[in-house]
C-alpha cells in the first residue's frame, strides 16, 4: 500500500488525545507488549507516558488515521540538565544556549506500515526543524538503531549505541570520539531512573517500559552486530524478566569535531 497520502501533524504532547483508539492501537500493537499486561490502567499509563510526558509529538497520519508517532523533549544547554552538566564537565566547555539536545521519548510505527519509510520521515521532519547538536534516546531493537543511524548519517550525524559506534560503515577505531556523549547520556538515564549501568554499557528496565525479546543479528551490519553483542549476552543472562537495553546517541559531526577534549 502506497503512503503518498501520508502527512505529518505536529502537536503539543499535552494536547494529544490519549483516548484516541488509533493511538491506543498504535502503542499496544506497535510496541508488542505482552497481552497479559494490557489492562486498561496499563494502556492509559503507557499512552500518557508516550504523549503527555512529551513536549512535542509528530504524528504520521494516513486517511486521518495515526499510523506512527515520534514524541520528543527539548533539552537546552543549561546546567540543571544532567546530560549537559556531565558533558560540559567532561569537555570543559561553557554553557551555550544555542546548543540543543533532543530526547526521543518514543517512536513507534503500526506493524501494518513498517518498512515503508514512515519512521524515517518522522525523524527527518523533527531533525530538519530543530537541527539539534545531539539526539538522545533508548531502544532495544537493532532495526531501530540501524534505521536511525542511517537516516541521521545522511543528515550529518554520527551515532553510538552503548559504547560502540553504529554509524553505517564507521571506523570503529574512532568510536572513542563519542565516549563523552555516551557517558553523559548514561548519566542522564541514571539520574532519571536510578538504573545501574554495566561496564559494557547495558542497563535493565522492566518489560512494561521496553518489551523483552532476543535480537536476531543474522543480517545485521557489522557495526550493529558489534554493538548488540553485549545486549544479547545480558538478555540471555536474565531471561525475559527484565529488558537489557542501552542508550542511543547521535551527535552532529561538526559538534564532535569542534569540541575540545579534556
């Protein structure tokens, strides 16, 4: 089915109607939550987290039906933000109100419309508008990491998942360029959730935050396979009672290059 009629609508997160049955289906089907936890209270809470906890929401709509969404929060470069506080301490740079990070609260596509470029369209629309220095997020799936890193590489960003660079065809000998950004992102995640980060860049969340599953890397690019190896090992160690995940960080190439090192 073609998506020529698909368009992107932008809304404030607090204005999104979380009782909209299209959005409820998008969240429950798109994230593949275990059906046993899909109570009314859980669904209400999860849609609220996805949309009302976000500052801005991008909705991909086809025939007035929401088929995908991207929820984001802006993070200006101020010392009260744990990401910038940690990065500035590591990089010895002064606060600059023109620097902006975007935190991706969530991005989800209805299963019926996957592999058609919808998520890429949402990501490009958001990035074109804000042109942030850094894009932060978390994910469990190697497909999401591969798509985001490809789209953002085309827009001038280098991407890192855990302690590995996942920019397509990257030179892994240079991935230490992103370590300060990765550590700052982990600091921000720890600040928000109290999660403990392993020495391989992994932390665990409950399956109702990120559903548990075992990544299949048979056809993944070398950089994706390398980045997800510790995720798979950690997931195998705990089973499906917890979800092993890491942070995803994309940094504008010029920002990486121009920052002074400690």
